[in-house]
C-alpha cells in the first residue's frame, strides 16, 4: 500500500486533502442514505411503515422518560429497612461501661 501523503508535504496541503476526503465521504454517504429513503418512500405500505416507526419512537421515549423519572431509593433508607427486616436488636452500650 502506498502512502497518500508525501513525507515533506506541507501541513496546509495535508489539511486540504483531509477535508476533501471527508467531504467526499459525506457526499457518498448522503447519496446512499437518500437512495434508501427514496426506496422506502416508493413502498406501497409507506403509511404502515410510518405508523410503526412512530409507535416505536413513542415507546422508546416512554421507556427513557420512565427510566429517568424514577429516583432510586435512598441508600441509608434501604439499609435501615434491611436491618429492621432482620429484626436485629440495636446495640446499646452497657450501663456504666466505656463506650
């Protein structure tokens, strides 16, 4: 494989070539995506496809909001409930003892 950049290539020229390559990639990708979108629009079940996509996006949004809306329980509260559930007597210092 031969390198595309010459060893003593000026930095400005290298940046221009890099930007041109990125632009070409963007254009070819956009053309590919446009072809796929055009193919989807020509389908006879386009309305059904759009309705299914809307329902899928709505369900995803609902799941995200449900996940973000519920706050996790407080850590110390969970520990306290765990101790109460075990019915462990509280440790108290002995009367007159060093604590």
